[in-house]
C-alpha cells in the first residue's frame, strides 16, 4: 500500500513538473501560438479574420511593482499623454482632476520607474472618476464619472468642454457598478465605454458596449458577455466586485477588455482578485483570452491588487505590445495594500 501511494505521488509530481516546464517554455516564446490538437473549437471568426480563442500561453506577465514616491491613491484609470507621461485618475481624490506620472520602461517592456510629476486640478467635485482617455485629434482628455454616469471632455488647461450623460446607464445602472471605462479608438475615430455590471432588466451577464462619436453621442451599441463569477453570492459590491473595469483599443478594429472579480472575506485574510484580459471585435461573437492572473491577501503574501486601469505603453524593440495596468489600493488600505503597477507583453 505504501509503495502504491509513493508511486502515485511520484507520478503526480512528475506530471506537475512537466506542466510547469511546458508553461515556462511557452512564456519564453511570446509570439508563438501553438495548439497541440487544434480544432475549429479553438478558432474565432471575426468576419474574414480567424484567430485563436486563447493565446495566454504566449503572453508574458511581468511582476507587479510599487514605487515609494507615488502618493497613496485609488488609481482607477490611466492613459498615455506624450513621451513617457501618463494621466492617472483616482476615484476618491478630494477634487476633480488627475495626476501626471512619468513612467520609464526596460527594453523588454517591464516598468523601470514611476515618478509623480504632480496633480492637475480641474476644480469641481470628484464624481467617482473611474476612467480616463486621451484623444490626439482633439488633444483633450475624457473622464468617465461613475456616480453621475457621465463622460466629461476637458482640455489640457483643465477647462471643461462638455459633459455627456449616458442615459440608460444612469436610469438602469446599479450603484457603483456603472461606468468604469473609456477608451479612444484611432481605428474608428470613436470612443468606447461599457457598464461595469449588468443593467436592471438585462439578463445573465450581458453588458452594453457603446460606441460614441467625437461629440460623445452614441452611434452603436453591442452586446458583451462577461464571465460568470467564480464566487456566487449576494454580498454588496464593496465586498464582491465583479465586472468589466477597463477597455483599450488595439487600433486594428479590436478592443482589449479587462474583467475583474474582487472578493473580500469577512476577516480580510483570504481575500482575492482575479483579472482576465480578453480581446474582442465589436459586432462579432466570441472573445479571445489574452491572459489572466490572481492575487490574494494572506499571512505570507500581501500582493492583493485590484487592477482597474489599462493603457498601452511603448512597444518593445521586437514589436511586441506593452500593456500597462494600475491598481486601486483604497488609499493603501490599513497600510497593507500597495499601489501596484504591472505590464504584460504579447
């Protein structure tokens, strides 16, 4: 009996080692997408384009980092401005506005350093700023406000140009589950936004992805179906947040979608966050898994990170995309959580 158990454990260990070895080899080859037994089930059809439904084995996830000179915040959105400067919103800052962070990268797309260049004050009350996007055509910023279900256009001189309400988000949205994302799409020369969680009356896990023109008027609406939560319960949103927290245009007709599930236990220890990044083509079915990761809070690990912001950084020397993520630490909650940043490359 002991020999049987020993050999079973040995075979299990070998199997796990083999799996880990395969994963490591796949990560070393970030642009190679391989299926051992490829079938039509693995393929998404976006018009005449065929793509693999899962390329996560070929995507490199860089280690998350925090930087001492970054003020404690609730960083919920990030966008590229120029050079190595990025605008970052915090959803609980005292007033309406944004930080400018200088971000430097290594040759392989990892973050080397982040410096805070200061706060830009727009002047009004913070209406739960959850997203920010820069449009190079207008040279203006667009801020998504969850509390008011609005998108606000502001100049780089911090003057408000317009504020547009998203009517069905405002009428049917659940509190603190509405606007989390805004992105500028150079491919269509339009904006995109999406509600974080389903609106009242919408079935299942269907969200309303909206395409907006440069006046922020709706021109198209698409269905997006987020994954079912890993934890199914009826806890309030501040204890179990599940939905889409950001969008990003890839300038080829596709968008990246950042899904997030944040589960807070009664005693805080054991809390966890799962982030998934999908690629979609609005108007076509299916979503391509880019990558996913999990962070948690335990006695031996304080790496829990609620990633809410996403934007593109400079490409690597060999042409890979670099995607930047920023996390909401709830103002570095209780001195335990940190303002984490990380990148992925593919």
